[in-house]
C-alpha cells in the first residue's frame, strides 16, 4: 500500500468534504444534484469529526485520497447501528485515486477499529443500490446483506444494509 489510513486532521476537512461531495455528485448518487441538501452534510467534515471518527487515506506526499466516517451505536452519526455495533458512512474516494485499493483500505480500517472496541460484535452500513463497486468491496471482505434492516431516510430513498459479524476471522484476500 502506497498510502496510509489515519484520523483526518482539521486542515484537511475542507478538501475531504469536497472529495466526498464530488464522489456523490459525480457518481449520480444525489437526486437533486448540486441543489441536494445532503451536500451540506457531505461537505461538513468538521461537524462529523466533532462527534465521530473521520478517517482519511493519505498519499506519501500528503495528498488526500478519500475518507470515511466511523461511529459506534448511539452516536449522533449512527443511522442503523444497534447496541454492540459500529457503523461507517460517507465512504468516498477521489476519482483520481480509484483503483488503488483506497476504498477497501478505508473499510478494513473501520473493521479493525470495530474489532478493537470492547463489546463490539458487528459492523454495519447503509448503501444505495447503485453503489455496485462498494458492494463488491463489502462482499469480498465478508459483509452480508441484511435486507430486514433496509430503510428509507426519507420517502423515495431506499437504502440497503450490510453487516459483518466480528466473531469470524477477517477476510484476507482481494
């Protein structure tokens, strides 16, 4: 791996917010495009970092490649995590950095953090049905669909859920 995963630094929040927003916009994941109110949330890394862990993938030269928000159940950024679970959200990789394993490394970092948390038995996430590349990463790492937990944050936006039980050994291959 020619990059590292670490906690995002305050001076990186604006750039990481833009990477996240551009990822959602460029991949057509926001129903209202540039006018979508969720863009404000995607760009506001400082708000997330104040209440959750925001992890960043950083090249050796300091270039931000992507990021993810990691939270335990009960945290203000948790959508579907229940007691004994963690969750990650807003996973995004800069278009120029795709294909380098950045997304997978960010997911693995969230899994590792979950395994290190006392009492954590599972890590969960929500995803759109159009996020096919992300689904392949999740499934390769051992996540399984949990359709009984699928939900709609608002009418018309259906989210799929995945979970990884942490009592099984971590996936090692690609």
